[in-house]
């Protein structure tokens, strides 16, 4: 059983909205940033390539000093979902 009662049309509409409001980027990982988990690097570099203001994450690896410093150098603030919601208010 599905948690949300969305129709196929609801899902398609949402996907189209995301496509219309998204900028697709191809991240290029130059130097590893997330030293403890290399799979995080594409996420970080996607934020850089997309000129993101915020990288929203609850994974503690994104709050390591190397990642926070790299993001700050690139104008990206790392915050949790709750912090982002407060900022958006």
C-alpha cells in the first residue's frame, strides 16, 4: 500500500513542475571533498555546478569541516531541512 494517495496524473504533474523549474547540470568532481564517503562528492559538486545557495542535508558527513569549508568557499550554505524551512519563513 502506498503512503500517499497520488494518481499517475498527480505524479506526472509534479515531475513536469520539477523539470520546468530545474536547471540540469553536469558536475565534474575535481578534488575529493567528502573524504569519508566519496559518493557525497558528486552531490557537493552538483551544488557548485548549479550555483546553489544552499545544500540541504541531514547526513552528518556534509557537516565535516572540509565539506563546510569547501561549500563556504563556493558560496553554499549547508543546512538541515528544518534550518532551511526556518530560513524560508
